C-alpha cells in the first residue's frame, strides 16, 4: 500500500512539471517571425514589391533583449540577394531595433 502511494505521488509530481521558457527551437521561430513582420511592416505588408525570407538566426539571450544576427534572402523586381541583418528584439517580441 505504501509503495503504491509513493508511486502515485511520484507520477503526479513528474507529470505536473513542465518547462516554463520556450526552448531554443521555439525561440528561433519566434524571432524569425518577429523580424519578418518588422521587415514587411516597412513596406506596408505589400509583398508585390519586395519579398523577405529569413533563412537563419543566431541569437544571444541578454537580460532585457535578444541580440540577433539574421541571414535574410531579399528578392525584388530588379535584384535577388542574401545578406545579414542585425537587430535587438525585446523579450516580449514587441520592439525591434535594427541597426545594420
């Protein structure tokens, strides 16, 4: 009887614990979506003139923000190129400060 009670309590504790912070893969997706929304906001969400595709993101988790390097593929009517953009994104993903 005692061992059953210990087993049940252990299972309840085991299944009640969950991760509170998103993992790195989820954070990468969130940062990519935030940056892509920021880029399209600059062209008023008109993808007929320019299209952005974020291929890769490298980020550092600072105390108040994420410091990010994005590999961005840009295609427009006259050109098609890939480059690196640097930006700081707030923890709540509402503020984007692009500086290169």
